[in-house]
C-alpha cells in the first residue's frame, strides 16, 4: 500500500480502530480478559465495556499497539513506510517522516518488528543453508579493542545462520557461536527431514546427511560452487541484501537487537511478491502475543 493511500484510508483514529476491530473480531467484539461476547460500545472513547467481567477494553489490548499514546494513523503510516523501504529505514528518518521524536520512532520499529517474526516456517524441497557474520572490520576498531581478537577469524563479528527454501521463504537466526552444537538443532527444527540440503563444507554441517534425504556439500575452497541444480547463490544474494541494509541504513547494530532487524528484512523478503503485505502485517500486529495489562 502506498503512503498516500494509507493516509487517505486511515487518516483518523476512528477509521483505524474500525479497521482493526473488523480484522480482529469481525462484527462481534470479544473481551480479551474473559472471552465474553457481550459488551456495550463506548463510542466516545472507542472502547467497549464487558458485561461478563465488567472491564473496559479496546481492540489494542494484548497487541503490539497496546498502551500506546501515539495516534493510530501514525502507527499505520509507520507500518507502510517500513514495508516500502526495501533496505530498511532508520528510526531517525521514520521519526521525521511521521512527526515524532527519535525515541518514539525507535519504539515503533521495535514493536512492529515483533510482528515480523517468521519462526514458524517449516522449509522443505531444496534448502540452501549458510552462515554469515555481521559486524565491522577490525581495522575500524580502536587498537586496544583489537588485542582481544585473533588476527584471523570472525571472533569480533556476530554469527548468523540462514536457511532458505528454493523459491520459498528464508529463516535467519542469530547464533551465540557458529558451531554444530547450536546450528544443527536449529536446522532440524526448521528444515523438514525429506528436504535436500545444500551447504558449503563448514564443519558445523557435518553428518547432516544422516538426518536429511540428501546433503549436497559444495567445496568452496576448491571453487566448487554448483553441482547441477544445487548451489547457494540464492542465500548469498540475501546476505548481500542484509549487509547493504545494515551498512546503508542502520550503520551499526548491537548483537542484542540484531535479531529484530534481521526479522524485518527476512519478513519483507519472504513476502516480496505478496500484494497484501500491509494487511498481513496489520493482522500480525493484532495476533502477536503480548502480556495483558490489568487495568
């Protein structure tokens, strides 16, 4: 959805609430506290009062938008801007575009990214798996900081594991350490056993041929990058997209928040051909589980 269309269609709080209520409940509001379907409508404050537990509730209870003081049209505009930015949008740019301070822009992105998690995908068919490392060069670090790292290797970067179904979706997870004890359980949880797995010769993938239908290993050190239909070009293209987003928009991401940023980029990649991505993300914002506040 284009930003002008979003502003025109969801320009008021009432329009946004009406859309969210229809998406979440249809024609019958349901109390999020006791699941009672009987309530009175308080149109003056866009809330409902449950006739079962006597609590007041809105459509935002239990969603990523709960307890927000920001008008919903700004939420809708932020969702649209985030989705339309292929390589991501910084919190500073987002805050300028919707007229909020930078802390609010960062908060919005963090909440919306929670709804972009695609962990429930199960991959099958031909699945490319590869590890990558996110972080700056040692030459960019202070001399004192370089001493704690070896002169070779990737100890100064954060490892991530990518699993991509050919002509399908990708799942990317931040790792504590790039080794088989952490990588293989994630792969077995995400990739169906009947899949044909394609990897390079990294030791963390050792013996996965015993678990999957087939495990094709490409020896990149010997410049073997394709065996028939098997290659890792697709996932390497995703790594390029991810790193361009980090370098071009976010510049620096701490390991603590890296998974959230990756979830955003992976979500947009997975739904790049979906014409209803805006509607899908709104539904995710409504259904992503958040703790209920007792008010």
